[in-house]
């Protein structure tokens, strides 16, 4: 089968408001990417190449060496560095075998530019992160 | 445009990448390069996307090739003059057969789309979508392998520098051993012969992939090349220079009594 399974993407909040046709189009852009337990998927400070959706397994998030949160099926990560072409803001490590679907920068950017619904949801998430950061100051 | 061609028919760098075209040229010139196939970037991306027709196309074409395989990136811009993606783009050794190729292609495609690779692209001003062409070749199981510089890359002296060790050449390339060191003059006379300290060899394993194997004590400091093999390497250097020009960086392997040329590229670190 080509691209990510629709039911996996349907579980992702970022894509929750898309209709089935839009989802099917986006699914074709995703490519399978699996990681063994213990693999560092994203290293804080590195440039960003891809955005990932978790199909199965768990990953841990740490920032400046401090554990931050755990991600599981339906969660996604890696989008910020793709938006600003800046460094990764956290380290993501596979806490178990991790089955993901990845979307590279080269496909992510045109997708967001062409799809206002996704762009709006990304903005909402950025705004939420900004509020969280302010609240922690 | 053919998405998969025998290595000997790889002619266009824009389709199959510089590595594939270089190896294809070496085959056309009669150099002892292992047989293989060149896969275009769009075909590799289609396989990575899970396109079953593309997977079938690869399996059907490569089915005639004796395994196991070495599968290497030949991305379209990876050997640019000002940059080298060596170390960013993956090489997979000892992929058992055609059935395992789709997964191998996926891994290589992602290696060229990894954070490390994209960081490098940003650094060298090549921030553009990579086209990840790939070379699939029969992998010899060598007794001895290594590198040969047709000019000394450290001093720039007009002499052959050979570094060699037991097993696959990756032990030398990855710096896992202190390799045996040989210097030959341009007539092939041995000027210097210095045993290294070779505690491990990288060997293919039957189930795929490679293993780092501890070497028997009597092999650690025993020279792994004899005079006949050094003479064969000298002849190979002459042929490569005749075909490709001076100042070449070769990777080679002796397997089943035959010398194989695995890579022939311009030296990039030549001394003044």
C-alpha cells in the first residue's frame, strides 16, 4: 500500500478536520520510518528534516537533558524546525520499537502552504506552546 | 528514461548519480568492478513510498544478480566539487537478496533525508530536495580489502599509498584497525611495508548485515598483502589512471583470488 494508512492519520489531531479526500491525498506523501528502541530520532540543536506521526510505540521527549514528556500513537513531533528551518528544540528517543510515518520538509511545506486548515491548526499549536512558555517564566 | 539499468548502462549523472555513472564507466572500460544495477532517484522514492509496482520492478530487474548485495547511495548531488555527503548517506553491506531490497532502499532514502543530512545541506548551501539514486552491486566476501591512493594524499608525493586489512574494507575506512601500510613507487616497486595492528575484521553474516569479528592473534600483525597482490594493485592503479586520469582514490578487495575495484574517485585531500 502506498503512503500512510488513513486510520493512522485520522487519529492525529492536526488532521482531524480534514475530509476523507484531503486525508487520502496527504497520506500519499508519508513514508514509513521505523526505529529500534533506544534510537535517537531527533537531536536537540540539529537541523530538521522531517515531521513524524507515531503509529505504534512510545517515544520520550527531553529538553536540555531533562525529561519532558512521553509520546504515543497518534502523537506527532518535529514540525517546529520544519516551519522556521531552525534547530530542533528537543531530543526525541524511541522508548520502545517505534513505528512512524514521516513527512519530509520538501513535502511538509507545500502541504501546509496549500492547506489552510492544517496551517490554522499548526498556528493554534504554536500559540498554545507560546502561552505555556510564558506561563513557565 | 529507464528507472533501473545494469550498471554498465548508467550514463546520465542527472538520473543515476555520479557514483553509478563512475562505476558504469569503469565497467565499460574493462575495470574489475562487481556487476550491479543503477536505480534512479524517483524509483527509489517510489519504493520508499510503498509503491508495490515499483518494488516489483526492482525485484524483477535485480533478480538475475547474484547476492548478497552492497547497496549504496548515488544521490544526484552527493559528490559535488565543494561538498561530500560521505558519512551522511548510508551504505548497506550484505543485503541478502532481492526480497530485502525495498527495506534497504527505504533506509538509504531516509539517510539522505535525515536531520544530519539536511543540516549538512544547509551548511554547504545545498538546501534542496535530494534525489536519492542508488547502486546495487554483488558484494564480494573478501579475504583482504582496503584503499589505494595513486598519489600520496598526505604528502602529495608521486607514490602509491595502500592501506589494507582482513575482511571487508569498512574496517579500514571506518578506522576500526590500524591497517597495514604500503608505499609503492610509480614503477610498482615496494618502498615501504609496515604491518598494522588489526584486531578485528568486518565479515558478512548469512542472515544479512555484517559483524565485527575478533581476529586470531597470529593475524593481528601479519601483513595481509603479498608481493603478487601488491603487483596486482599497482596494475589496477595504472589502469584506473589511464581511464580516469591521475590522483585517484580507490577502494578494492581480494575475494576468491580475484581483485575487485569497489570505488574509484578523485582524491579530495591531496597535499600540496
